[in-house]
């Protein structure tokens, strides 16, 4: 009898050990080769070019991916990250500079507007976004208090493009921000999204 109880206990322990080795729910793993990162990235310190940097952050992958619907400016709704992304993508497709700037957090309005000092810049960005094809959200993750949304666009030739949009939850809704532009963890995440090192 004691032998049977011991065997049952061993099975339970083995099952728990196996379960604990699996990826935790609500976590996303990002892996990027050192050679694809900035040389100054602190997470790549003392690693060789072929080594991999891994970061694990709270988040989720969308299965299946969620399509991004385009909206008119008067329909823009930033109550959720998904709605904010629709506003951001639509504004860029339209090349509507005031709308593009409005999608950023207030503290970054001036800086965002400077990107369009050249009037042709809005045309270029509109042409780019209209040409990248069908856009869908493939997941999102939390880092340093921000939400990073992963996007995949597939053009007419079936060529994929990968983008990330960083959002901040503000009193006026979810707004785009460049706050993570120089962040080492974010660089690993954005690189992993582009190179397929995400799970």
C-alpha cells in the first residue's frame, strides 16, 4: 500500500515539475541575436554576436491575430489599445498631420509635429502606410508601465512588415509615445517582433 501511495506521489511531483517548466500564462518571451542589437545595449554586454538575448514580460499573443480597421478622424476612439492603434494607423494612412500629432501623448506633440516640418514627409508616410497592405495586431506586452502592441502587415505580394506601437494610458485615452525609444528591453522586443523571435 505504501508503495502505491509513493508511486502516486511521484507521478504528481513529476506532473507539477513538467507544468512548472512551461511558459507561464500571461507572459511573452522575446529573443534577439546580439548582432541585431545596438552595441550599447546593456542586455548584450559580454555576449558574442551569435548569442541570444532573452526577455520575458507580461503580455499575450493574439490567436488568431486581430485585424486593424481603418477609421475616419471623427470616429477616432482611444478607449482601448486596439482602438488607439486603429486611430494611429488611419491617421498615418491619411497623412493627416494634426491627427497624427493628436494621437501622441500631449508632452510629445511638439516633437511629433517636428517630424513633418518638411511638407513632403506626410505624403511619404501616407504612401508607406497605404502600401504595406493588410494590418493586424499579433499581440501586446507591458514594459515599464507602457503597452507595446505588435503589428504585422502583409502587402499584395505577400511580403510581411513588422511594426511596434508603444502606448501610454492617459486621462484622455491610450496615446502613442516614443518614451521607450532608447530602452534596451524595448529594443530586444522590437527586434524579436521583426525577426520572429517571439513566443
